[in-house]
């Protein structure tokens, strides 16, 4: 199959859905940032613009290192977080160490979104 076909398929499913997901989290290899469309737009920016056209607000479009979140090995991965709820101003990835109260609070907040 053609490279990028999965991304196109996912974006088509989202744009054509009668009930769009409230929250989208995409993840890929960091090399996706060095991949470009025929029009010269980086693939992450293409995805971002496509989701904006479908009514989403982009909260995060960047690379995270797994080691910063408690993994024993360092692995950079690209993430994009988007929501239909435009009242969110920002998204901050979870800190490396959080306690159970913080986890419970975050889960409660996510349930309110979904």
C-alpha cells in the first residue's frame, strides 16, 4: 500500500463521520515531521490543517520522549492532540511522576470531555 494511505483514510473517516470523536490523539514516528505532501506541506501540518477544517482545535503537535514519562529507554514519538471543544486553551503532557490524586483528577476531566 502507498505510504501515507492510512493517514488519509483516518482523516477521511473523521471528516465524513456523522458523529465526530470529541478528542483525537495521533501518534507516529518522529520522522513523520520530515515527510512532506506533494504540495510541500509537512505531514503533521497537513494533518493539523485537515483536522481544523473538520472543526477541531489543535492542542498539541510536537515530539515527546518516552524517557521523560518514566520509560527506561528514550524513544521520540510525534503526537497530535485535537478536540472539538474549543474552550481548551492548551494541552500539557503529563509530568514524569504524578500521584494517584492527580491521575484521578485527569481521568475525571477526560470523562467530562468524552
